[in-house]
DNA sequence: ATCCTTGCAAATCATTTGCATGATT
DNA sequence: AATCATGCAAATGATTTGCAAGGAT
């Protein structure tokens, strides 16, 4: 279970396991992709008193620890998601705002080419494509 | 010249040509990729009194008009660049922060594949890859 | 008992907006 | 002269931080 990992990693660092930290981590797992504010709302469903600044601090901590990652979709809003799911590419639809995911292998060709021609190593875990999804294109 | 286009487009809309608007547009051309703040600094080199809110308003206007575009690189900072150069892919180095550019044609394979398999139309003018450039990888 | 975490409030930072003054057409 | 644009300052929204009180080990 995820909370076991959390407890363990925290202990290794001499940090403490708290209800807030468990809730924030669960919220990230549940939501898939979420902004700090959305995480805060989700957490509030269970524990209304949790402060937004605690959410920020906890997300930062969880990212440090390696349990979550964040990306910047659309207009600069940071969205957090579980680190285990890191290896994917985001497809963000400008029409409906939906965030879809695809295998990072779609980038194999590009990343090879960029490595060869530019010496640039692409971080395939942090790629987002903006555009229009099938539904929005059809309508 | 660019300012001719600016004057012309403004006139068509019943808007006015001002020194500030010319300066902001020039700054965007000069800087290549720049945040509102960087544009403001550049403009200040010539006209110290220009207000930051004027820069924001002007960038928005220039984007409306179609002379500049903006993208979100790295941690959510919006960067503006000339619309004429829109068709390129950004390579953002996490090491040194440098922003390089490549032809959007590197994405031909991926965008074809996503269109076929997902029905997703990639906006190739707004793609950024994060990673490590040759210099940073070597050191 | 120690010292990490939290909540609260204030501080910051980026961006936006209202309004009176000043500039462009 | 008629409006549009600007500067200024205050408002806003997001995120960060200081600090004292509370909680985990």
C-alpha cells in the first residue's frame, strides 16, 4: 500500500507521518492530475481543517521524496500526479480542457533525433502536447 | 518594417500607435523569448518610465492583433515571442535554463501517429521539451 | 522531552483593474 | 475636441514564510 511506502520513506529521513501527509498523497493518487488547490479541496472532503499552505508544503515534500511529480499544463497551472505514473505524455485539449495520456514511446523517434542532431536529452516524463482532441475536432 | 505593420493593424482597429507599443514590440523581437518582466526591463533601457502594467496590456494587445504569441516554459513563466517565429519547438535545458529551438518537422512522426491512433491534433507551434542540453550533459 | 509539523496571518510575487491625467488621431 | 492609452495605486490571486502552539516519535 502507498501509505506504507510513505511511512517508510519519511522514517528514513527522520520525518514524521501525519494525517495531512497521508491525505495529500491519497488525494494526488485519486485525482490523477491536480493543482494544489484541487488537492486541497479533495483533502478538505475528509479533513476540513487542513490548511492550503500545508498542502503546498506537503506536495513539495512528496516531490522531494520522489512520490509525486509535477508538470505545467496549460496556462502555467502546476499539476501534480503520482511519480509511479511519471512515464507518460500529456495530451491537453484546448477545446474541452481534458488531459489524456499516451505512452512515452511515441517520442522515441523525436528524442533519438534530438539527441543525435542537437545533443539534447529529452525528459520524456514531462512532455505535454496541446491541441484538439477527437471529440472537439468533430464538433 | 515591423512598426509599419503595427501602425497599420492598429489603425484598422481604430487603435493608436504609441511609443510604448512600438517599444514593447521591438523588445519582443530583440529578446526572442521573454517574460513580461524581461520585456519591461528591455523597454526600460530606452524609456525608463514605462509602467509594467502597460507592458502586460500591450503584450495582450499584440497577441490579440496576432503579432506575438506566448508559451509556457518551465515553471509556469509565460514567455512571449514574435508570431512570425511561431512555428518552432522549444528545447528547454533544466541545467542552464537555455531555450533552444528546432524545426517543428521533428514532430511529424509523432503528430501523425497521435492523429491516427488518438484522433488528437497536435498544435506544433506550442511544444516544449524539457531536458538537458549538450553542454550541461557533458559537464 | 525533543524537535518536526501545522495553522494562522502576514509577506511576497505576478498579474489585473479603476480612475484621473495625458497623448494620439 | 474626442477618445484611447498610460501611469499610478490599490485589488486580486497564487504561493511562501515566520512563528507560536500542537503533535509524532
